C-alpha cells in the first residue's frame, strides 16, 4: 500500500530517519521487486537510489503471484515460500556491485524445501557477495 499524498519519497524518508537516529537499515530486495511490480515503479532505480551507507543487512526471498482482476497483471505477494527469483538476484547483484557486500539472509518461511535447496540459495548469495 502507498499513501495518497507523500511529502517525500520513501527513500528520502529512510535516509533522513537513518541520519537523524543513527540507525541502520535493512534492505529487503524481494520486497522492493514486489512493490515495484505492484505499484509500477522501476526497482533498479529504487535500488540505485537507496542510501547504501545505512544498509546493515539485506534480505532476499521468493514471491508468489496472486490472481487479480487487474488487467495489468497479477498482484505479487512477498510470500517467502519459494526460491529467489532471477530478477531479485539481478537487483541484489546490482546493489552489491555499487555498495559492497553486506550480511545477507535468504528468507524461506513457508513450504520449506530440503536442505540442498536452501543451501543452494545461500551459495548463490555468497557467489554474488564474493564477485
């Protein structure tokens, strides 16, 4: 969901919040992708503008399409019930290339698969972090 009238962008708000409080930020790359799809904005521009100096941790996860009446496509849900999507991996690699490696968590909370599948996701993140 989004506010009808924003006084500042989400990124500007998070940057001001982190600067004023000294807190770190968690960047949920899958959530960026899901929100971008659902609200029709460019996830690459969002990731490029995100205040990297405040990011202490990154989250990745899988998302699920929910059938919708909207003719523009299905609504995406940040479901954490499947593998990380290729576009989310691309956004993650883009951010890491710009900002450097950060602690990363692959979220998989529902329909958890066997260990080899989970381990493969962790190894994929590690490859990007080391690139």
